[in-house]
C-alpha cells in the first residue's frame, strides 16, 4: 500500500503568547508513531506542546508559542516527511497603568510609577527630555510589571515633566515640588 501526505503543513506566523496548530493528513492509517521536530529538536507532549494522532490526522498544538519555537517544523512518519516554518513575532510593550502627576514637599521623597506588560523591556527614565541615571538621588526599580522612580530628598529644582520609556512606548507625568 502506497501512503502519501494528503494535507501538508502550512507556514504559520503568530505573536508570542498566541496558540498555533500544525495539521498533517495521510492517505491511509499507519501503525508507526510519527515524530515532530522544531529546529531539529524532537518534541514530546508536555502540556505546552501537544502531539495528537487521530486516525490519519496528525496534529501538533503549541499553547502558547514562545520566541524559541520559531523555525523549521518537521513531521516525519515512516519514510515520509513534511516541513514548514513557524514565525513567532515578539509581543510589543504596552503601558497598562499610566504614570500620574505627583505633588511633593521639599525634603520628601517623590515617587513616580507605571505598569507595563513586559517586565523584560528596556526601561529609560527622562526628566524634561534628558536621561536620568540611577544614583543616590534617583532610585530606579522594576518589580514584576511595576516600574518605579523615586526622587530622594526632592527640591524645587526636581519639578518638571518625567517620562518613562519602555522599548519606545512612553508615559509622562509632572512632578511639582513646592
């Protein structure tokens, strides 16, 4: 009996965090177990990666896709193989809690903060358009999704517009010290 691949794998592009599936349909049932690889690495069902065989239908589900999944996806059974590409685009950063303007009394610490969707984003703070470097005066922290700038011992000269940039996405607020 001559077995062929009736439905081949389709090239897929997803955003990191999205789910995707690859389907392959054979002309006849076979007893042999298939293998699935991504970039040459043999895949095993583990909760995030699910390999499902249903008669002549073979499926690989990736829930959710991560950046490392991108590459060459290959289905092999007996002497047949089918290959395609998975493209995984990096999820952009969003500010989900904007920075709020703050009023402070001279001598007190002033705190500005916002929350972002990607804690691993590159964070940059600016005051009136000029970069702020961490120092005893400016304490910059990132915990989970909360980005924080503490201005120690605030003075009237610390008043101005502050901006938090995360991979090019920005939120702004005013600090008024008086």
